[in-house]
C-alpha cells in the first residue's frame, strides 16, 4: 500500500479543502511547511473569506499547522486559534456517500435503484421532477439534474439558527427550473439531501445516529458530530456567522477542545487513500 501525505485547509466562510498527494520518496522531498502557510494566507485573502485554518499531515502524522485572517470582519477579533472548531460544510457529502456505499455493500440498496422506488413520495407528490429516471448513482455523482435548493432564494446559507426539514429543501428545489437531464453533471446539494433521506428510510434511524455508529465511533472521531439540532453554538472555540453576515467571537463552552482537522485527516486517509470503509 503506497504512502501519501495530505494537506487540509479550512476557512470559517469557505468549505474545507483536503488535498492528497504522493508521500515524499526521500528526505529531500519532505513537505515544505512554508508553502502550506503561504497557501493558507492566500485562502484568507480570497473574497468572502474571513480566515482559514490549515494543517499538514505526512503518513498520518501532523507536520505543521497554522491560521490566517481574523475571527471577525475587517481584521478584527484577533487571530483565529489553531485549535478552533469549525463547520466542515460539504465535506459531509463524502461521509454521506460512505454510508450509502456501505448500505449498497450490505445489499440493502443498489446504485441503479430509482429514486421513485427508494423514496416513492418524491414521484407521488411531484417533489422531484423525473424521479422515475434518477438513480442512486446519479445522486452520488450529482448527475441527476435536480436543481440546488439554494437557487430558490428562500434560504440564507449562513443562517445557522433556523432549521429546515429535508423535505422542505427538496420542495424548494422543485421551484427552480431544471437545467439538465439525468446523466448531466450539475453541482447541487439537493442530491445529498435526498441521499440523507434515503439513509434514514433504509436504516430506520436518523442520519446523525448512522454517522456516529458507522463512521465516528469506528474511527475514534469522538468530537465530530452532525448539526442535528438548531444551535447558535459550536461545541468548542471558534467563530460563528449570523444570517446578517455579522460574525461574533465564540469562547470555549467547555475546557476540553479539539481540532476537526485531525479527525478529517483520519477519515480521508482511511477512506480515500487506503480504500477502506470503517
């Protein structure tokens, strides 16, 4: 099994970025931490990004870490602590896909199963256009042609205080004109909203419970959790954005704090680079 190294970058106002490249063959090819720090600084300078957190891992061991930007807009609030917690946003999709693949491996679901068969209400109530043509494989690859619910204009993606039922997000996506046929790629989070609903339908448990049982517990990700309830806090130190785009400082809510980067690195290393499902 070949070795690999991973670089993880994260910004409170941007998605988590995880990169995997071949491990250095010799000591002369070792990771250049200065390049990583520069990359973090560049991310923090991107329009719409307040700050960034980054760590670099070589063969599963942390070789460096750093932050850039500030905790608040306009350079205020001080530097982001390296042990801050943050929302991993669309990295959740990779975890969701893992659970779906596990269910397929267990024979409880198929890649070619139609959405209308797995979630009949999507076709019966016309919640999803052409649900009888869309497969689980297409949902995973975002080639279903289903629009993104965010394009409906009904939601503030930076509002972490309002809860919406998955079906409400699906219904909102139905109001957006389809811009592609099944089989054509179009980035849409609605695909993964539906996959989450499929996980709950097939297992009979909520998605948070399945994540914990199938992923977090086996991998020892003790302080990683899905936001299953509306809350204005992250369990630990970090920064939070209100729907008005006004972030505020978040002080520690308990003494023990952890960084999500090590947990994500472990997940990526086990799943992507080693081809293992927990």
